[in-house]
C-alpha cells in the first residue's frame, strides 16, 4: 500500500481498495475494531472489501485445511465480526484476467501491459468487436488508438507503429488475413475520482479525493482516444483497410465494365 495514502476502512472505497493487499485488510480491520462506530459500519466495510477481494470463512481451523487455502493464494487471518465471534478468514485479491473483469473501479490500477495481456487473452475480432460499455471502461483509464494496415507496411521504419511505441504505448497486433490491426494503449495520468458506482461510499470516505480536478472529469475520453496525433503524422501508412478495399473494388468494377463493352462489340 502506498505510504503517502494512509488508508483506513473508513477511507476505503470500491476504487482505492484495489491499491491495498490482503495483509493491509487484516491490519485495517484490526485498527477499525477499536473505533466506537465500528459495529454500525462493519457491513459496509465488508461490502467494499468484497468488491476487490474474495473472502471465505474458514469454518474448520486445522493446519491441513489452512494449507489448502494458502495453496490457492489466500492469506489467512482472524477477523472479529462482533464481540463474541472470532472467525478465521481467507482473503485473496480478485484476479483481472478477462475483459469482463475490467471495471471503472479497477481500470486505473492496472498497467498498459496488463491491459494488453487481458485483451490478447480474450480477443479475436479487434477493438470494434468490444461492446461500447467495455470500450468506455478501458478509455476511462487509457489512451487508445488503432490502425489497420497490410502486414508488410505496419512496421515500416518511422511509421505510426514506431512513433507510438517510442511514445510509451503498449501495442497488441491482431492478424486479419493479410492485414494487421494494431491497438495502442497508454495509461492516463491517475486522478482521485469517485465513479458513480462509489456514490454509496461518499458518506464514509471522510473527504477522500476532495482534490479531484472536476475539469478532468468532464473530459470526454472518446474525443482523445483515436489517433490523436494523426493530423501531424499523416502518411500513406495511415490508410485504413477500408481505403485499400475501395481501391481494389474500383479496379474490379472497371474490369467488369470493360468486359461488358467487349460483349456489346460482338
């Protein structure tokens, strides 16, 4: 956990909970137990924690049982849910492996390399095959741009591919026959933000994130997501698949028209 942010259960939200690890949860819970309003808020605390962690009660407190949980990457510790209830719990951070694991709350807590890994594991049809809701989630945390070019042109020295990589973008290449779609991703600067899913936590966060720049919140990610530097870098490498197809289709139509003329002459 980042030391400059001394998070507690009271300041924990469904967004910043992704910043902490299992041992932090046990420590924060133990500290919160000493507070007078703990009993009133413990269900809320558990709800926030469960949004980012798997939690299982260990009902059989035996070494062989605990080892099985630890083998599944659970951290095991005691959580007092009330005065007479000393339970042992297994806690494990939820994995982000699939596109459906991505949320507005966790998208700011993964790297561009991790995003590319998730996309690569789930992809097939390209960026446009993603639902709009998934695109919106991704673009809330990353600058995204795409290009589709013939295989032999994508890696042309000094082209868009080189410029994006040199600018710190991670890239995923998706083969489409003789074409390749390249998806470029770069993390946006992190800001403290409460997405609408965290509205129910606002009364509990003691002003966490009050310094959030509202001007950034109003920014439409889609306006800056696609080929934001295309105007400066335009060259023939930027031609899309559709542009090439138009050329091919035109040539085919001309050939057909030529054949029709030939038939009429006979």
